């Protein structure tokens, strides 16, 4: 059945690497939606569904469970026909129409294939891509996460143009910025003026002409800045360069993820110390999930990017929920899963003792 609507519903695609602050930005957007009815599609890399849980636990009036849809079946840019399009159909078939659709992509997703899906006849008559918003972690970018040694890489390219020295992190960084209609340089509160300048310089090198950079902390931006860009990005695909325009496939063999189950804990600081140690010792990019703390009625949400860790109690445990923790670990391919599991659960310490 074709999707038919009188008015095109605007959709905003929020992209950005793991831990950049996409979920924080969306939570702030929902909390300040000014009466707009927003449907949210969340795509995650990993099986825990952390981002959807964080949004559902936000306590925002009007943020209903049925308006938050999770696609946890892989990367949305690789599964548009199987997952994304049927989900759009269900949203647009609702008796009560939405005012805006927000799509949070996986931190490992390429945005251009998703924008291209809006050119499909079943979709383009009903929905338009109001804008692609790329959320960039200013601190990580300033620290050179996406090009660990830019000078050495450039020298190698100059010496042999046939060499491809791009890391998977560099490619994602370039793809997400290169498709953007607006870039949010987030976590600016974590860098000094020099660090911010380095981050801006890296972002500006990948920007399309006319695309603006806005600065933010904790993803807090006025919805009027993010919504209503009017980009109609699906009609402007040619200007959005991709490494995969030649038809080459985008795969995630460079990354892996797994979930670590944890019993209730007595001291959150101990788990945070273990997460930091794992990040230092292994090629771990992100750890996120929930913990049960003994004697506490609230669930503890944990978000870690490298050794930078944030935790807070987000909501009470439900009456039918098992009071146990789970963390999803995401990193470069080749992670020593058994060792990381043992280090996070404390089994490695016990064996060493």
C-alpha cells in the first residue's frame, strides 16, 4: 500500500559517531517541542536498546511509548527496505498524524543511504527530509580520535596516491559531516578555546558549502535551530559526497559489540573504574547500559566514551523488571571479549587475587 498524505511531514535525521550526544540532543528536543507531536525512530548498534530506554525514561509530558520506535536489527543505512520503510508506513498510517519525525541513526551509520530512501515513490509523496543534523563530539575531535596522526596520513597519501590510509573512524566522520545540513559541535564545555578551534577546523574541512556549525553543551539547543531547515535533502543527493557512491558496500566488519550482564552492585565507583580500565587497555569506543545498585530503588544509567564516564539514576525499577545490570560494549573489531567480560564483572580481579 502506498503512503499518501496531503502535506509532506518533515523528518530530521540525527547522525553522529558513538557517544557524540545524539540522545541528549533528542531528549532536549522532546522536552522543548512546544506542542509538536514528534515520532522518534531510534536505530542502535548492539542489542541492549539503551537509547530508547533513555528516551522512554525522560518523563517528558507527551512523550508516549508508541511515539518511540526502536530499530535494533542492525544498521539502518543497510536495512532500509527491511526495517525503515515498514516503520515509516506504520507511523504515517496512524489515525492521529504526527507533526515531525526524528530519526536517530546508529553511531556507525552512513546517513546518505537513509536520505536516498526518501526518494522512493512510496515515501517521497508523504515525507521530506527537513535536514540532516550531524552531532560532533568536540572533545574527541580535538583530541584527534578521527585522525590520530593527520600529518603522517597526509604525507603517506602524497607519497602514494593509490594508498587508502583512512581508518573506519575517519570515514564515518567524513561521511556524517559531508551529508549534513547543520553540524552541532557538542560538548564544547569540555574543551578550551584551542581545543574548540582544532575541532572546528577538522569539521570545516569536510563541510559542504553553506552548512553552518552551531556549538552546544549537553545537546541543549533550541528546537527552532534544529527544526525547519527546509533542506529537502532527498532532492540534493548529488552534493552529498560519499565514499560509497561507486556502489561499494558499507559494512561493519571493522566494529563489534556484545552485552555484559552484571548482578546488583554495592559501589558504582568500582564498576566505573573497571570501565575506565577496559577503555585504556582495549580498543573499546563506547560502553553504555544500566546497573542495579543495592539498596537503591532507581536504575543507574551509565554512558562511557573512552575513559570519560557519566552515570545518573534515571527512573525506578519496574515491578516486573529483574534488578540486574547490563552493559553493551562497542569497539573496533578484534576485541578480546572474554577478557573484557572478566574485567567488567570483576572475575579477572578475583582470579588474579
